[in-house]
C-alpha cells in the first residue's frame, strides 16, 4: 500500500497513461534490493516471496514488466542462497539483470575470491627538513621529536581522504615503503613523516618532488602480484568502522580524477 492507494493501482494508472495516452512515462520494470543477503539469513527468502507476490499482482492487472532486478553484489555472490527462481520471476517478455556495486572493485571482504582493485594516489609536492621541536599542520598536532624529513602530498579531506587518518593513524606508500601521516590532514594536502633527516640510505631519504604516493590500494595494475597493496583499503575501512564503498564513494567527483586502467 502507498498511503490509501494500492501500489498496483498506481502502477496501472501510470502504465495506462504511457500506453494509451502517450504520456512521457516509461515503466522500466521492477526491482528490490536485498537487505540481508548472507549465508545465514532467512530474511532474503521472505523478502523475495513478498516481491513475487507483488509481481504476480502487477502481471495479473495486465501490466507488462520489461525488466526485473533483485540481486546486489552480496546476493549474487552468496552461493547458498536459493531465492531466485527464474521460472517464477522471469516471463517471455521480461529480462533480468543484477546490480553489481562494490564487487566490481573487489570491495566485499566477505568474499575472499575478490581482489581489491581501487587505488587512491597523490603526488609528492614538497619535501623539507624541519628541526626538532618545530611543528607541522593545524593545531601544531605534530611536533618533530628530532630533525626529520617531511613530504607534502596533493590530497586532503576536501578530496575525500578521511581526517581521522591523521596523526600517524594513516600510512602512505611511497617507493614501496610506508610512512605515517604527520599531524592533522588539511583540506587540500597532508604531510608524511619520511624519517630522520640525517638518514642517507633509507627509502625516505630518496623521496623527491613528483614521486607517486599511494594512500590505499594496490601499488601496481598487476593485482595478482601486488595483492591489496601496502595500505589495504579493507584495513582502513575496518579501523574507521565503515565500509570500503563508503570510502571510495566519498571521494570528490570533481577534485579526484578517475582513471580506468586495464
């Protein structure tokens, strides 16, 4: 029911307006979204039964259903689910499709057969040596315990990098080594502690302007070889008590350039 009117009656009214009155309306189809698609849930079958009941009523009203979609990533990949019966759902005039979201990018930790492929990277914009006792960033949250080398990266919380990863919580991979975030994450940049300033042999001593810095994800396009990278997105999401998709969807659509590699 929708208010005081039946859902099927509303669909029928719109359908008739499209077919018989030439209204600029297209009844594309019907879908449901699995709220609890996992191997131990019984709710999915109950949800599908309600959906099948509504589908039957719609078809009984003489309404053609061009398409049907029920499965999200979790429902598609959970092999023990038996909720989808094509004979009961699909008809000769209906096509079915699934909606793969985070699974496309390997962002479903419950399914070990998936591999993360999303990488967030930035560029080293500046490298400087600061003296013992000098500070970095807002609130002087980072005070150098000794003379250290600091790199500034071209990414900040306005781009979608979580501010909660500042002050050593988050790490960044540069030249195959990880370095902690120094101080608070700024709006347009963040700083990284490269280590002791007098070090001449460590990886941090060789970091230079223009170097690529990976904030999460695989280091290379060959995911089979490099795995989830030195800063796995799944670990960041777990620490922040959020999901991988929430982090990637939180990246600003204008500021952060997307590149499809493969």
